[in-house]
C-alpha cells in the first residue's frame, strides 16, 4: 500500500464516548447469558425425517436439508446492529449440531441452565423437543457412532475415547478453514448459481452422466440448491426488516430497518456495491456457512484486503466516512460474537472458555509481496481496541522488510491497550513455510489465520487444521512404561519398546519414544481418515465448497479433495514438558549418572514421594527448553524435526499431507491434569506448558527464550505455533518500543507467532479470587482469546503462573511470595530450588 | 385399564417407596443397590403412567447391559414396544454395555450433581462399550428420575 490516507492511524477521534450506538450494542451484548439454540437441529431433523428422499444422492439430499433450514430460519433482529442476520435464534446462542457432538448434552438437558461452569439457558419445552423429537433421530447418524459401526469400533476409536492420547477433531468439527468471499461479494451468489448450472448442463447435455461425471453433476446441482438457501434467508430478512420498519416510531430504527431491507433484497444474491452491502453480504454468507458446517473456527480471513475496495470506493465517492466504516466494522465484530459453542459440563471443566474463534487477519504483504496495510487495517485495529471482545480472534501479520514500523508499533499499542489482542504473525517465515508445502508464492503471500494460529490460504486451501490434537506426553509415558500409560490402568497399549532400565543410552530411549509416538500418531491418523471418509459418505459440504477455488472447476466437493490445496492439521500438546523430560533423562541418567533409569521411573510412579532429593536435582540441574543449554536446544530441534517427518509421511483422504502444529487451546491444562509425574520434575496433575511456550518459570531470560524458540525450524511447523508471553505492564513509549523491538528480533530469529497477556501476576491472582471485579478481563489462552472468568481452574492457574517478564530488563519477575505453592519451582540464586 | 392396574398393584405406593429407597441409596457410602433400585424404579415409573416420563420410551428400542467388574452384578434393560424389561441375565447384541467397578462409581457417572465422567472413564471405574448416544439417553432418564424424586421437576 503506497500511502495511508488517514490523518491519524490510531483513529483516536473515534471512541465509545462518541460512538453511542456501538457503546449501547456492546453493553447489551457483554455479560449476556448464552442460550441453547435448537432451531437448526429442529429444521434439519424435520427435513431429513419427513421430507427427504433416501434414494437421492447424499450431496443433493444434504444441500436440500440446509436449504430447508435456511429458507425456514427465522429472520430476527435483536438489537440496533447495522447488519442483518443472526447465527442462531437467540441473542447469544449455542447451536445444536446433532451430527457432531450436539448430543453430548443430552444427560444435562434438565440441568444445563443451572450448571456451575458456563451455564446455557434452555427452556423446558425446547429441552423436551431435543429429548423426544430431535435426538432420537440421530442416535445412529452422528459422526462418531456412524464411524464406530461402519468400522466395527476400531482400536483407534477406543484410544480417542480415553481422551488422554489424542483427540480426533473431526468428531466435533471439520470446519477449521477460511472461505473465499471475493467472488460472492463481487459477483453475487446468482453468479455462482449460474456457473454451477452451466457446468451441470454441460455434463447433462453431453449425454454421459455416469460415474464420476454423474457425481460432478450432482455436486453442481447441490451448490445451486445450497446457494438458493442463503438467498432465501436474505429475502426473509429483507421482508422482516421492512415489516419492522413500519412498526417502529423511532426514526433511527425505522431508517435502519429500511436500509437493511434494501441491502438484503440485493445481497448476497447480487454484487455488493457499497461497503455496508459488502460487510452485510459477508455476514449473511457466514451465517449460511454455519447452516451447513459447525460454528468453530470458520474464519473470515483477511478482511482488510477483502473489503478494501468497497471502503475505498465509498471514501472516494464521498458515500462513506471513516466514522461509518468504524461503526460498520464494530457491528461485524459484535455479530461475530453472537454465537458460542455447545459444550457438555465435563468438557467445560477440562477445556472450557473457548469461543468459536472466527479468526480475522490484517496486515502483512499482498500477493505481489508488497505492503498490504491499508486504512481498513487501522480501522479494524481501532475497532478491536475499542471493543475488547473475545471474538473475532484478531491476528496481525507483520513483514519486517515490507511493513512499516508505524504499523508494527500500532499493533503493539493495540495489544497493550486491550492487554491481549491481536496476535503477531511473522510473514517472512509463514510464507516460506507455506511455499515449502507446495503453495504457490502468490497464494502463500495471501495466507490468513484459521482459528488459533494455523495458516491457510483463503478460498484456496481446505485445511481441517484441528483434525488431531496429539498428546506428546502420552508417547513419552508409553516409552517410559514399556507401552503402558499408568493413568488408564495396567493394560499394554502401545508397542513393547523395552524396560527403561535396559536402555544403555539416551539414543536408545529416544528411539523407543519415537516408536511409541509413531504408533500413536498412526492410530490418530487412522481415526481421522475414518471420520473423513464418513463425512464424504453422509455429510458433504456443497455450500462451503462454493466459496473455494477448485471445487467448481473440478466438480468436486471440498470433503472429496476439491480445494486447490489440501491438508490436515496435527497439533501437539505438552511440547515443552516433553522436551524438558527428554533433557532430564539424558542429563540425569546418561550424562551425570545421578540416578538409574529404573530409579527415575520409580520416583515418577510415586509422584516423587520419598524422592525429593532427586526431584530437586531434576528441577534445578537439568536443561530447560527456552534456555540456550545445548542439550535442550538439541532435543527441542530433534523433536520438531521428527514430528514434521512423521506427520508429512502421511497423506490424508483428500490427497493432502498432515501438517504439524503447536497450539493447544486449553488442552495443555486439561491434559496436564490427567497426566502423571514427568522426568523434568513436574508433579502429577500439574498443567503442561501452552503451545510452543517453555514451561512456566523455566526460561528466566527473555532474549534467550526468544532465540531458542525462534531457532526452531519454522519450515517444520507448517500449521503454526503459539508462543505465549506475559508482561506486567508496558508503561510508556520507551516500553512500547522495546515491546515491538522484541517481537521483531524474535521474528528475525525465525519465530512464527507470538501473543501476549499484558497483566501482572497480582492482577491475575486478584481476578481469580474476585471474579466480579473483572467481568471483561480478556486473556490470550493459546491461540485464541477468552474471558478469564470463563476459564476452568486449571487454565486460570496456567495463565497465572506463566513467566512474567520485565519489559525493561528482559528478566523474569519474581512470583508473588504468598502464592509460591502454585509453582513447581521457584527462582533461587544461580539456579532453582524446590518451592 | 392402566389406572385399574395401578390401583390393584399399588404401583404408585411402590413407586413412592422405591423413590425414597433410591434417594437413601444415593446418600449411602457404597450405593451398592443403586443400579438395581434405579432400574426397578424406572420400569415402575413407566408403568404408573407418568405421561411425561413414559414419553421417553415411546417408539424407543434399546438394549442395555450393565455388568459389575467383579461379575457379581449383571443386569439388562431392554426397551421395546413402549415397555422396559429388566432382567438379571446377559442379553445378545446390546446397543451399549456398561461395565462398572461398583454402584457408587456408576451413580457418580450417571447422575451425581458433580459428575466425574472423565475421571470415571480414565480410572476405568466405568467402561462403556457401544453406542454412547444410548448411554446419554439413559443418563438423561436417570437424572430426570432423580429430579422427580427430589421434587425438582
């Protein structure tokens, strides 16, 4: 972008004090209790039960079900938002997707409204409908049970259902990806329908409608049906808005309803011509996508690029002001917060607090490799700064050779002012990493962030980035216990790799660990493949496919590999704890000879009871990831390389490679609570470190920490990483400069991503003890944002104990003396001592 | 006819008695009779024409097998033709088999106000095998009975 027209890129003239509408909308939305929304489940069930034809091809049958829902979806207007369309029938709704994990709340239907953690309102009538009408129809037809039956309850399913080995994301979602909105905004859904109709006609006119050609024709037909569903919903919104305009005496409301009515009569069916039309079109499409695919990490992508031409045209023609653009974008941010996910109470206790993580990406470079930062980038940063909302998950790309320092510092300032968002992403490494995966340079430069930190190419790559959440500590324990994992009993689960006491060298143990990890990864991938094939068989995605490059050209649904690029993501839990444990084994058993392997395992089995001296040694004297100790550096780099080779050695059912990642959402807290003691001195049931972040309190020097994390080979992390850092405060311009410079230094050393919590130990402890004082405290978890109060206790503990660095010295600050029992160990002189 | 049978067989009285027994059972330390009482109570409540509760099994076919780890308890519950049949024997082709260590852990698994489902599964206190949706449905009915017994619904 050659020049930024804004007089003030911080846009300080717009605040919640003078944006009365936005202030009001935000106030009404924050703190509202979510409600279970059964509308989609009701319509889909009704259609599939009473109106569908089992003989129809599944692609068409499912498109018709989605069309039926969208055509009958109630057009609702809960407030004065400038954008029409709602994800659910509730002001803040958690939709039920019975084909995924929506039935897991069945036992809670009578109690979910009053449960302790993150309750959801559900009326007795709607609970009855779920219990008696909806759920019974899906008993055999949700992804898990269909797969179990079809593949005869395979061993990999049993491992998944023990929770502590891996989580197969496709049981609950396949949606992690970034649709491309460009064609829909520029040319309208009618254009997509015409194109699909023309391609279908071409096949049918050829006289050969058999085999693969038949399947293509069915796909094109399904696309048309699905698109018509979105258009029907927009028409209903238009009618309802017109009706409501006639019923209100309030001049602002009347005009707003009339405008929305006009807009919805036009888009998304036809091309958008104004900024507001484009934003509303995009939002209605997003609602439509959630009619088919679950509301989890379906990410809007690079909105400052997608929407820029509409903004620019509006500004240039005098039909749009920056103030209006700020208001409209604020309305979109609020709309993206109108839904949440449906989670049973047990899962809340382990993994609670996550939003739906629709990620928005700004900044970086364009397809030609030039600075892509524009006025909308700054408007979106300002909106993020003003609203401080959980969603969208905001991500700022930064290219240290192309983007300006002004932009870099502005992103840093927004992080400081929100205390948490956006996250920073390194364009230089991210682009190279994607190119290394076979992505064309121009496409790689257009990457956006999916959900937490994963890189995808908007409208071109189908990433399923949350396919597998792999617990590395499981593999470590299987190696330590010769194929067993004590937390699930005495049964041998993995291959027999030998008793640790028989290992004559660290390399022998490393080989055993790799064998266990490879075996377990094979099981996780086997299940992911089964789920993928079942999706192909019963839940294709013709609607979503219409927003990607590839499916239309190939006549192939995304789920069959229609996208230009295909991948499946495997994210790893417990990376730092595993590396530190490998370090500890190497040092304690094979370098220092401090103990035998058998003694170490005995200590682990007793959670170090009676082995306090050994634990003190393990904690104090063994190398830690995040420091520049050569053993720690070697083991971390070897592990990254091994997992990369392991994942890339597998090809998925869509023809793409598995790509490793290191983001953990809240799984590191939950899985930590379910794991035994580890060789690095971590006691049983303590949380793991998040993402790719060193273990809390282990890396005392920030510069060394950034160098070692940045020193990991970014090419081996193609699905992204989450490095979480914490500063207690960033007080003045000098601090801010240091803050931004540290990010740049980290990026120049090779880091892919970094995100921050700008809050002190004391603030977080106070927030934990006095939740009412901090109703809106936003924190970064491990790739996404959450309200601190929504997190479970384990996750709160993990965020509190994360190492806090002094921005001026780069050294770790001391943890409050009154709470040192929360830490596994504390700083003491030159080394460490047990707390 | 249903009312007549209820009168003759004193079903309502027996239901009330069983509900009290079941609540006592849940409060006891070992809860050994929890499952047996629950199943008896459930089948009786279906008969007593508590319409709301009976709707749960209208048109529902499901075969459940409960087994204690030490094999001292084997109970099956079969839902068919709007009826529930309980018997102390193995059945073929259950939709779900639930193996449990003792009554207390099963209670905790199904209806505790603070259920520790994950903990139960990890410790292998309770091991379900089969279609979990049947388990969810059963847990819902058990929870509903508990709320009825305590007067909460």
